[in-house]
C-alpha cells in the first residue's frame, strides 16, 4: 500500500474515533435528560395542567428518540471503524 493511501486510511480512522467519542457523550447526555424529563412527566401528572403534562410527554419522547438515533449513529461509527481497521490489517499482512 502506498504511503498516501496509508495516510488517508489513518486520517479516516482518526475521524471515526473522534466521531465515536462525540456520539458516546451525546447519547449519555440525551439519556440523562430523557430520564429527568420522563420523571418530571410523572411528577407533574398528578399536580399540573394537562397541557403542561402533554408538553413534557412530547419533549421526553423526542429526546428519547434523538438518543436512540444517536445510538444508531454510534453503532454505525463503530462498524466503520472496525472495517477500516480490518482494511489496514489486511494491507499490512500482504506486505
């Protein structure tokens, strides 16, 4: 494999690693926020106006869905990282 191709592969591996860290942090944050919003929904269900309860229900569901989408992106980033590392290892074995 040429030096240019190895440099390109290394840059892509580094980019996927950075993206993976970002998705882990964002997914954890979305999970914590969704948990507290969901808890607020049950707390307000017995005390507050129905409109406020519905707003909290919609917000907690949307944050939960955003967290699920972010977790899916994290899984895709991990798979891409695994594929890029396999390509790097296979080219090293041929040399």
